[in-house]
């Protein structure tokens, strides 16, 4: 840009020469594009300055009572006649900065061209210029047509402040007209923050909004967090609406390519030899996504170590399509939840569950030993056919929750009945024969032989009662789907019902990062040796073998075995030792135990037997590898969890941006309240800012497509390859069948209360 102020006498001024190269006099454009032809030149000498002029603008009242505001600013920002610019964009940025300094927004206006399309004149004006009713319909008489319309407003008030640019041949464009008076007050003080030129969702803010979205933090709360980090709303540089608009733009940009973009991400990861990522998907007869399954190297390694027993329970409202989210959950060596894989299903039917189980088995190489679910018939049918080697166990909690509705409120409120039934159902130490005897005794005592639901539950007792799973290794690890319920609750903190599939996947990755970070933290803690509580050598051995959480559980079994069991009898033969113990904690129940070299599990009675045999350390054949320290790291499958150290440029930029932010925060902490140090920081920041602006001044703001594509994988083509899922309707959606208990409560007649005198369902 070359400044050409002819009043300053500057030697660097390049005077503008009117010639046929710069302007065609036969087609000269009107310098006033507005229909309003009023001119302030004739009234200039009659204007009276008002006494309440601010330091940022001069307010003048003309004889016809018209107010005008003239901005005050540094001359280096003020446009001058004959000022040259190489391009129109440079001129726009210069006038925009002038408006920002003075307190008004700028917009591009109409242009005039010749017959060949060459620009002859271009107008840039105050954003409040123009007719506010320009888009209103008029009748033949020119009157506005009244009709139903939205509640809208307009800031336009025919403001005439503008610059007029004309082409100046090889020198670009020159300012040939400049009107600086406004017919409206200019923004001052706090109101300047709402100017569009002062509002910008920067790249750092865009990253922050997307990162907050991964943690299920919306744009409103993200704006509040930025305000707290920057100090005030004026320092944010963007409004809540700007944050919301950016979040909306990302969703809009994804649009119909939601499924295509997610599958493109999966395809890229699966092609990487070091990731060991696996995915599969299913389409319906309309070409829409109906099922999606995925797992990665760490999930597969976890399953190989901890996948002896798993639980899965579908959950809802995790995405805008209402697809069912199905995480496969197990228990790791720290007694914490671990996710092996996950899936999305459009419908909870047999076909989808059949496909999901087959995909899981294909990815993992085997079906689990035991699987726990609710009483969904579709799941039960799919497991029995496609995971035939797995033991299917029903969730005890789901069954017992139905008890009050199935037997009636009167008997369900009987504490004696509930206590006796739970003693039979939940006991881990009963044999099948003992359970059946207790169940039949309870049913007979309370005359419930005719209850059909109790008879049905007794008929499938081998699918949910612990007494029938005692011969299955690790069967006592999970009895209910509470692990799945806990896992669903965990993931719900990261997902929102309005998320697209791309956003859902991003949030899922964030949740898995947290779960695996917690596991790494537990591994670090388990390297410490906990202090022993009792003076037994076997306890010290357990402290060196088990993880921290498991050690505390094992220690309780050791203490109970040594202090709360009484040896009734014991003898030894050639093969093993035989013990008979009385357990004080279980109402003096007697247990018989044989110590065999082939035994694999340890309980309190096993520790009591080992103590009686003077065993100082835990026999290694009793130690299960899944509970040991570093169980996952010692596994041979861990080699596939290696991740290439070289990140993409996008990931490197994000890491460097985060590092720069923390370095800046560290400088602020070091400076504290020392003004000299703060001045040094400010001066250096200004120098960096100036150098960056010089190199990026000519660059325009990125468009909508570009700023959204930074966070999503752009569609490979405009054509949609795989249709997005339909809005699913599964169990729990819409109307449902009400139980007899709910119906009876609704149909219960109201009566008049003698106290309040109203027709209600209570009395005095």
C-alpha cells in the first residue's frame, strides 16, 4: 500500500493522474451509490459542535437538528484521498482496521463494471449503511406489505460513511472518495467487543471448542472457561453466539457425509500396520448404516488377558440417530472396568446382534468363556447360536428389580420374605441342592406356589443363580451387568444425544484416553509395595505379586481365613490334604476343602488350609496371571499396541500450541505481580505480534469449509457413498406397555381430603 496524502507534502506521495487508463469518463460511475442525495457540504459552515463530545468521536448538531458523529483516531489509520492499494482486499483490510479503531464495522458494497466486466469503482461502507427495509415487499404504490414475519431487527440506518475506490491501472486501486461522518453513535468502551471486526474465533479458540466438545462441554460453557482464563469477556474477543456458530458450522459441514467421514477415518487407521485397528459395518436394504463395530490394538490385548468374562448392555441417546451404543466391558487386574470393543446398532433385533457377535469373535479370535447380559430375547438367541461355547448368564439385578411388580406390593414390603429370598439368591456358598431347598421353603412359607413369574425364574435358575456357576472359573467375578451400567454412565459424560457420528467417535476416543490413563496410573501405583497388616509371610508374598487393589482384597481373605475359620477336622492321604472348616462370618457354615496341586483358585478357606499346612508363599499354580502386576505388559500380544512416534502435522501443531500455551502460563506465574517482568513480556509479545501481522496481513479470513475441515476428514467426493442412519426407535422410545402396578395407581380414585378440602390421593 502507498499512502498519497497530497496535503502532507510527503516526498513519497505518488500523485494520481486522471487518464483513460484509470477511468473512462464516458462511463464514470456515480460516486454515491445510495438513492439518498443529501449533501453535508452546503451545511458544513452552519454545524454546531455539541458540548458532550467524547474523546473518540465529535458530535455535531446541524440546523435541521440532524446529528453526525465524526471519529477521532490516529492519522496512520485514517484513509486519505489518492491512497493506493495493490488489491481490493488490501483496501478492505485497511478500512476495516480504521473502523475497528473508530468503533464501527465495515462491509463491502456494490461495484460498477464496464461491458467487459472490469471493475471501474468499488464501494466499502459502514455496516449500518443501506436501507433497513430493502428486502421488504412493496405494493404498486410503494407501500410496505404487512404480513406474518419473524421477529427480526436491522442496524442499517442509511449511514453514508464510506470510501470509494477506482482502478488506477498497474498501481491497483486508489481512494477517490472518503466520507467519514456517521449518522449514528459509534461503539465505545465495552460495546466495542460486540463489533464484528473485534470478534474472531481464532484457531486456538476453534481447537478449544472442539476439545471441549470431546469432553461433552458445550460452546456456552467453553466460552465461560475462556473468559476465566483470559480475565474478562472483553478479552475473549468473541461472543457466546460466535462459539455456538462455530460448533454449528462443524455439524453443518459434516451433513450427509457423516457416515462416509467416519468410515474414512476407520479405513485409514485399519491400513496402518502398527495400529492393529479393526472395524466392520452393516447396511440395511436402503443402503443406510445399521451397524458399526470397532476395536483397536490395546482393546484386543486387554481382551486376550482379561476377556475370560465380559458384560455388555446397550444404552441409548448417544448420537443424533439414536443408535444403540454397545460397549463390551470386562474387569482388569486393578478391579476396574476395561473396554474391549464397542458397537453401534440401529435396531435391537436378532439380525443386528448376530452380526455384532460374529464381528466381535472375528476381531478377537475367540468368544468369551462367560457373558452377562439382561433378559433381552434377541441377545439370548444370538449368543446361544453364535457364541455356543460361552456360558450365558443373566443379570441378577435386572431380575430382582422386577420382584415388587411381579409379586405385588404387599408381599414385596414384607422384610422377612425379602431377607430370606435374598439369602437364597445371592449366596455364593450354596450348592444347587441347598439353593433349591431354601427357595422352595421360602415359596411354601409365603404361599407363592401359584405365582407364574416366580415359577418361570425358578425354571431358568441355572442362568442367573450363583450356585449353578461355581464350577466355572472366574464365574464369581461378575454377577450383574453393573459393570456395563457403570461403563455406560462413564461414557455418557462424553457423549451428547445431538452428536454426529464423527463427533461421537471423537468423544469416544477422549473417553478411552481417560480410561487408559487411569490404568497407567494404577500400574504405576502398583509398583509400590503396600505395608502388611498381619505378621504372615504369605501376606508379604501377596504384596509382591498382586496389584494394589487386588492385594487389599486378598489380604482380607487371608485375615478371614486365619482369624475367622475354625478347623473342625483334617487328614491327609497320598494325593492331597482334606480339611473341614467352620466359617464364623457365614453363621458357622461348614466347608470341606481339598488342597490339590491342580487347584487354580484361592478363597479364605484355601488360605486357612495353606496356613495350617505351614505354607509361607502362595503356590504359583494358584496364582492367576490376570491379577498380577504388569499383566498386560508381560503379554506377548502387547507388541501390536506400538504406535508410530511420528505424528501428523495436525497433531504436531496441536501439541506445539498446547506447549506454547503452558509456557506462556508459566511465564505469567513467574512474573507474578512484578510490573517490570510484565512489561518485558508485553513488549516481546508486541514485537512477535507485529512481525506475524506483516507476513499474514494480506491473508483473508478462512471460509466456513476450511475452518470446519481442520477438525473433520473432508469428504472424498460430493456424492454420498453410504447413507446416514435413520432415526432409530428401540425399546423405551415412545409409548410403552405399563405394568399392572402403574395402571392401578393411575386408576385409583381420588377422594376429598378433610384437611385441605381438595380431591387428591391422600387423606388428612
